[in-house]
C-alpha cells in the first residue's frame, strides 16, 4: 500500500492531518517573529584614535599606518579604509562577507587583542583607542528629546532615566543616548591679575588637583564598631572652586576668584549635535534582541514610556523620529494583504477554470500548504519579513502546480470510468517521480541564493528556504491529501454511462490544429521562435539596468557640507535657518538634524557618515511618499539659491546596499599633490562633461588654512624656551589646559584653565602669550621667540583604502535626466579610463557598480552547481540525452517575455529581476518535464507511436501546464506595486507567460525533430 492509497483508505488519519495543519499553521503564524528586513550582520568595525596637536600627515604616518598594518594581519579582512585628519584617525575595517554573527564575535576579539598589543608602541600623546564593533547595531526605535528652556544637562538627566528603565523591557537589547555634551568647569585666568598677584598657572593647577582627589582617611574602632573617616574638602561645583585658596601675596590671602572667573559650561567645540524640529535635542535609540517579534516589543516599549510619562518634566517633549515596529506592522500587514489577494486570485482562477469542486479542492490544498509552511518556518526560526513574505507570494502559483496535475489526472481517469481510488492511484503512480524531479529542479533554481555564503545569501537566503519548504510540502500533499480530498469531493462516473473522451472540446481541438500545423512546418516554427529570441536579446540593451530600488518610506536624507575647515557652530547656525524653512513646506511633519557625523543606524540600510565638523544631515519626513516627491525639488532649489557655498545632496533610503555615491572613481597612488591634480582633472574633463551627472565632488575636500608661528631657534636657546614650550603655551591660550577633575555625583567634570576670550581671539595676540622660562625663572612673551606668523595650507583629510592613499571622485545621476546609475556609469567609464595615469597610480571603480558586481559574482558562483544538479535530475528522470536536450532548449525562450515585459512596464532589470530569471528556468523546466514525461509514458506504457504520443501528450497536458502558469502569473499581481519585488514580478509574469505558450508548441516540435518523426 503506497502513500496515496493509505491516505484514501485511512480517512481518520487524513482528517487528523488536515486538522493539525489548519490549527498548527494558524498558531505558528501568530508565533512567528516579525521584522522589517531579514536579520543581517554589518561586518564593519570603526577604530577611532585621537592624537591632539598632530597634523593629518602626522596622524597618518604615526597612528593610521601602524593600525592598518596590525589589522592587515587578520586573514578575515576584506577592506580597510581610513580617514586621517588633524588630531584624529578614523579607521573602518570590513570583514569578508562570508562570515556570520558568531564568527564575527571571535574575529572582533582577535582584532582587539592585536590593537591592544599595538597600543604601547604608539607615540606619546596618542589617546586610547575607541573600538566600536557594534557599529552595525540597528536602533529600530529612534526618539528625539527636546525641551524649550532646558539645557543639555537637564535633557541628559531625563534621557538617562529613560535609558535605565527601557533597557529592562523584555526584548530590548540596548538603549543609546545620542548628542550628549560633556560639561566642564572653566577657569578663565586674567594674565594681568596673575602677574599682579604673583600667581602662576602651575599653582592654580596644583590647588585644583588637591581639591579634586578622593583620599582615604582610614577608619577608627569605637565601641566595637568600625567607623570610616570622611574628611570634607573635595570641591563639587564651580562655586566651591571660587573659594579655593591659592596662597598669599603681601600678607593677603589670594583666592581663585581673585585671579579668575569660574563657571560651568560645555566642552567647545562640540563633536556631535542633534536638533529636532528647530530645537536642540538628544536622541534615544532602542535596539532589539535577535529573533524577537519587534511589533510586540515596540508595543511594550510604548506602554513603558506611557507609564513613565508622569516623570517627564513639564515642557519636555519625547517625539518619534523612526518607529520600526510600526513600519514592520504596516509592511507585514500590507504583505499579508498581498498574500491574501494572491490566494484569492489563484482560488478564483481555479474555480473558474477547473470547476467548483476542483477549485475548492486545490484551494484547500493551497491553504494547507501555506499553513504547513508557517509551521516549519516557526520550527526553523524563519521570521516574517520582506523577503520571506515575498517568497511565499512567489511560491503561491507554483504551490498548486503539482495539485493541478494530480487533480486533472483524477478527473480524466474518472471520466474514463475508473473508481476514485483507482483514478488517484493511477495518476499518482504515473507522475509522482516526474513531479518530484520537477519540484526539485524548481527548488534548485533558487539554490544559488540560499547557498551563497556572502552578504547576498545572508540577506535573501530565506527566499530559498521558504521556497524549499513550501514546494517540497506541496509535492507531499499532492500525492497524499490531494487524492484523499478528491475521493471526498469527486463522484465516480455512473456504471451505465459510457466513458467520456475529455479532449473533444473546441479549446482542445483548436490547439490540436495549431500543434499539427507547427509539427508539419517544424523548421518554420523553430525559425520564428529563434527569430523572436534573437530580437529579444537584441532588444534587451534598451532595458534599463538597476540594482535595488529606494524604499517607500516618506523620508529624504539631505546631506549638507560646508567647506572643509568650517566650525561646527557655523554649520549649526546654517542648519537652524534651514530647518525653519523646511518646516514651512507643505506636508513636512518632522525635520531631524545631526551635525558633526551621521545619526545612529536606525535602519539596516542607513549608513552613518563619519565625523566631520563641516557636515550635517537633515532627515526630512513628510506625511506621504507622494508629498515627499513633490517637496524634494523645492528643497533642492532652496539650498542652491540660499546656500550656494555649501554642497548638498538629497538621497532616499535604499532597500538594498548603501553607497556614498552611485558612481565612484577611486584613484590610488603615493603622492597627495598628484592625487589632487588627477582628481581635479577627472572632475573637469570627465564628470563635469557628462550630461546628467550631479553631486560631483571628491572626498579629500578643500585644503584648509593653518596659522604657522615661525620659531626662532637661536633666541629660544638663549631664553631657555623650546618649541614644545611655545606650542604648549599657545595651546593653553587658544584651547585651555586641563587642570584637574571635579566629581559631580556620578559625573567627572574636567576643569579647564584658559585666558578670557578677549585675550585669545586674534592671531596677533599670540605674540603676547606669556611663557615661563625655567632657565631665567621668569615670564617671557612669546613674541620674543616668534620671528613671523604666517598662513599656510594643508590637506585636512588623507583618505586611504587598503593601505594606499586613495582619492575618490563621486557623482550621481540627476533626477531630471532619468538616467539610472548603470547608464551614467557607462557614459563616464570610457572617458575616465582613457585618462593617462602616472606610473604607480591606478584607477578602480566603487559605488553601485562595485556592490552590484560583488552581489552578482556571489550569486553566480553557485549557478554552475545549480545547473549541474538540475541537468543531473533531468537525466535521471528520463535516461535520455535527447529528451534532456528538448527540455533545456526551451529555457532561453524566457528572455522573449522578459524583454517585452520590462520594456512595456518601464521596469529596470534590477537584482530581484535576476532572481526572477533564475526561478523562471526552474518553472519552464518543470512544465517541459510534465509534457515530455507524458510523451514518454504514452510511448512506453500504452504502446502509442511517437507521432500519436506527441500530439496526445501535448493536448492532455495543455490544461495543467497553462493552469500552472496562469496561477503563477496572476498570483504575482499583488507584488507589482512593491518597489522591491516589482522587477521580479514583471520578469516572472511576462517571461513565464510567453515561454509557456511557446513551450507547448516548441517542445513537441523539438521532440519530433530530434526523434526524426515525420508528419
């Protein structure tokens, strides 16, 4: 007794399986995790090293190079990029895309050990390394805390309270506060008062240090108890420092307030600031633990915030910048609606074309297959997200393919007089192995996605596994529950009625005549098919090329760059005015600004910018995507008209990998001056001359001016002043000198010693800076050891990539031109590569071209293996080279429909369209297998001639093949509005539609031709 017969005879067990699939599937669905995108590991870490006082060149040679050499020893490294600027090295290391989260934890540990070993060998004055290997954390709930009249300290106190509470919420991994500003105590010392009181800066520093230390005074045993001794005296505020005794002069006590102004202020200049809707702000970022349902966790966070609202000071406001749980809830619901629409479409098609009972049967099998898939997804920890839900919709049409073949066969056998059991067993015994082989081939077509070890496979891998689960399950249900349900729903032919010939309707007769004509005029038929194929291949060059589309989120990133060297406070002043202008625009609901660097990563595909004082980014949000499209040209015009000195760029959030610019030309070489010349030549002669190219710039930015006091070595020796003494005195005057730390509760406040603003605001005042000579034991004006004060120019940024100095020229296609990134790149590349480069310099390409090449290479690395498996399965099914050849010769015909579809639907051939092409090959092979297997069966088992077997098989498989294609095509309709899946849907719909029509004719013609059958 086989599985089919067992399922029909053991009705109780079969009904139990149906009930288990129904209830288990529903429960599993509500238990599945929900995410916006698949979990993805960002394989980057950032190492920041401060080197105060060093130039960009000194930072590069003394800090960046040693760190790069240490990192290069890691065999897992893919690329190392660095930015060397005055006093700061920022090194980004990216590991090879084949490593996953567990492996990366070990890699980061090994990296930390190597950098720890390196640290003692770095020059004196280099600060501790700040290693951020959590750079890829996604803060799915991103909040802004503002308060009119509240300073940063008050905002930080409340933000810290919320952080301590929210981190306790189940499902929350981390809570980060952004935009914090360090407070410090400023001691402004007047030089004249110092001289009059005969007090030196060293005396002030020693006095402050004596009041900022925690000292152990021991303990006493009294009456059997141990009592700690806590002497008072440690300063905890600026007011207490005012009363700090420095000494006495002329018999009078001298306090710090006699020679200095002491007050509390923030560290200047700030390194990172946030603003929200025109107010200074702090941000709260909440990240989630792995595998949770972010919709549920988001609701718990909102409930906790609502419960804590009573602690919020009056006047403070906590607003949402980005709420991933709500976005996930919306996107999952939209996809579920699309899934329901696709199911409804398929069910309606089945009911209209197969009859009420057949349609009801296959609809129930389809529902059971989907619910069974949910059960296995839950067991395998596959979450609901953009990719897995899309995979279900892609699979939807294919899930009924096997059931259609079995149901059609049962109906035909019943019409021929067989009993329900005989009809089911007969068709299943004929088709189960061909259907299994065809199903495995359809699955194998997606194998390059699931087997790809790199980032592409990590992001889209669930597409393969969902299809693997659902298609295998559909085959299993097709040979078990489908016959069982057919035995329940279908009626046997009455014994007194003659057998009905099922293929005598007008539909079948017309197809038979068409097929007969094609078989008689086989060479003409093949010539027409070949002509269509050649025309479609030639026409494919007119199809726009794309990669990943923009997200539909109504948010635009506005990058704002002032000339390099601009102070962050200048940047903030511009942004404050720009915010007010943007908030007046129709439809704009929120404007969030981040100054000094990018925001926390609030979306997986958001790439934060590195640290630059002249940089700001505005996140402009509107109420709808349509309103955003209308607002963007207005934003662009406003910035060009009112801020022509700044470079600005508008970017939508991408669904796929993010690049700084769509087109990037990287020039590498040893000499900074030559790199600048080559970069400028590239911009002038190539990028500027290319129509449609905008946002043209290079990443080394403008050279900046520096003040250069010329040190008189001879005079310095005579006065006992060294160049280091001069630099230290100037630093104390310009920026101040840390004189100690004051403990304010849990905070440590630096105490900064510096002269008043009036004594440090002009370059000419440098000459009057007093320097204490240890040789002469008196103060000397800096002008005595300075011969001149000049202005020089230097490279503020030195960019490196893979241990080579690299200047990157960037551009994007303009929105008005309608160009894609691939089209702009094809225009720029020939002219750029034609420019002569000096020996030792090289040009390579980044941007979208690079990431697309990497994705395609990773995908196609396993295509040969997948094709080999598919060919092997085909050969094993038929044991014939000619029959295998017939099946595989039909695959290229998919290109005909794909070209027509992409051109008529004005859709780019994006990465998902490439996935669609892979899946198309499996679908077409499956259809061909069903047809060729029937030809073979009729000839081998029913002693039909090849002539009759070809015509009979083609007619008998007409409805199953067309129905399978029709359900797949119409099931794709709900994906057309989705930007991510639209290229895939168009590819499959048109490719499968045209190829199916051709397959039903071309496969019999090829079979007849290869077997030399005459008509």
